């Protein structure tokens, strides 16, 4: 997958959460260090009103994950791509991915 295709794929994950392997794969495709992706442990807690519901997990089991917006923002920071700060997850994802696309198009044109 090209860097531009990776940014496009990430932009389609509105409000999405990626498992560590998925996030690392996309980061490699964008030319970044997969080991540096800032994932965090999310606990399966369907018993709580705002608890995470992870398919195929027992209550209390954890998975390493990152939000699509957080991955896009991290990618911008790593590549020193400027982006406008946004409040919502979807807005932040769209803004960061738009700037990543511009960056990769310029990079490809060189």
C-alpha cells in the first residue's frame, strides 16, 4: 500500500478504533516507526454504561488499541505536518488525514 493509500484508508475509519497490529501496519505504510505507535490497553467492560465492548473478549480482558483520530494526529506529529486543531474525533481525523494526503502528494511529486 502506498503512503497516500494508507492516509485514504485511515480517513475512512471515522470514529474507528484500531488494534495494535492494524495501527502498526498503517504506520509502516506511511513510512513511520511501527514500534512507536502510542497504543493503550482497553478493557472489555460491557457492564458499564460507557464501557468498551470488545468482540470475542471476556469481561476485564484487555486489547492494545488506538483511535483512528489519534493515529492520524500522531502521524502528523511524527512527519511534522501542520494541521488545524479540532475538538471532535471525526473532525480531527478528517483534518489530519487531509493534511497527510497533501504531504504525501507533495512528497510523491518530488
